[in-house]
C-alpha cells in the first residue's frame, strides 16, 4: 500500500512538473506599417488620431479619406521606384507628398489638435532616429 502511494505521488508530481513546463503560444508578430494596405493604414491612422486628438466623427472620416489618398500615392510612388531598381530617388517626391498630406491635416484639424499631432509626430520621429545607428541603419 505504501509503495502504491509513493508511486502515485511521484506520478502526480511528475505530471504536475511536466504540465508547468509547457509554454504559452507566442503572440502573433506585430504587423509593420509597410505590410498594410492603404485602406488598413487609413483606418488605423483615423482611429489613432481620433482617440489621441478627440476628433469629431466628421474629422475622423476626413482624416481617413486624406490618409487613404496619401497612402495610395505613396504606394504608387514606391512601386514606380522599385521597378526602376532603386527607391533612393523617391525622396523629394515623398517629401512633397508628406507636405501635401500635412497641409490637408492642418485644414481638417483645429489649431490645438494640429499642434498636438505635430508634437506626437515629431516625438515618433525622434524615437525612430534614436533606434538607428550610424548612417541610418538599425543598430
């Protein structure tokens, strides 16, 4: 009887230890913005700005529309330069697109909202720059 109790307790301890060692399933990898469609990117941006800047429904819809148009132009520009063999030449055109998008947002947002947006944008840019090593490469 004692042997049976020892065997059962050893078995339960072994099973308990084995079960405790199982690892949970890994979380899905985050989707990078470059992997999103223009529609998905526009939806995300509109939701994020709506939450952060407390946008009205009309403002949210207009931000989504402006972001969608912007992302479609960026995607087309990148595709054009990718087929040409280099995306390096797209810099000035991308800057023009960013400036146009920025002016559209300035027209949609109130001055306070735009100031807050610009501060958040600049902070994200600084974070990205801080994460890069020499010559713009990720460290």
